[in-house]
C-alpha cells in the first residue's frame, strides 16, 4: 500500500463490572494486526455507570503508517463478505465528516472472528484523508473493506 488513505485509527471498548477486563482486552487485540499488537497501547479510564456501577473505558489511537497499513489489511481480510456487503449498502450510516465508524461484536472478537455488532461493541474509527462519502466508498473498495 504505497500511499495510505487513512490518517488515524481509533479503537475503544467498555469493560463493565461484570466482565473480565483481561478478556475484553484480549477480544480487542484479536481485531488488531498480530505483528503490531504489542505496539498498540491502550489508555484506561475508570467511569461510573448510571446506577453507580464501575465501567472501564479502553482507548487506543494509531497514526504510525506501518501499523495503519497492517490494521487495514487485518480488517479487510477479517471482515466477512456478507458484512462487507452490509457496510457498502449502509455506507452513509457509517461515514461522517471523513470518518468511517465500525462496531464489532465483542464476543465474536474474543473468539477471533470479525463480526459486525451493535450491542456493547468494540468501536473502530477510521479517519480518512478524504471527506466525501463517494471518495471513501471508492477507497474502501480499493483496500478491500467493501466488495
């Protein structure tokens, strides 16, 4: 990938009081490029839920070109064709101001599978260098995120 179309990747996930934080981080790491996983560091924030329950927020941002390239390759090879078709069909719901938002099922990720999800997901934001929906769709096709 000579010129990367993405300037930034952000990954975030909540670990609720009923969840094992180590398993949550393991799930997130399963979505990351294996060769680069040790180079991606998560910030940890302790939060309180509406009912006073403890929640931990894990966040990481990646700007390094080598890691970004590996991350894009991992995503494009890990997402199923059917989920790619859903993303393409619903692209306008996932793109806003040059950002492409993805949500992955935490349980599936723990088992090493890339599956789109909406309930308590692992969130991924790709910050593209282009802002128009049409341009981002075209780039996503070129890098294999869309069929």
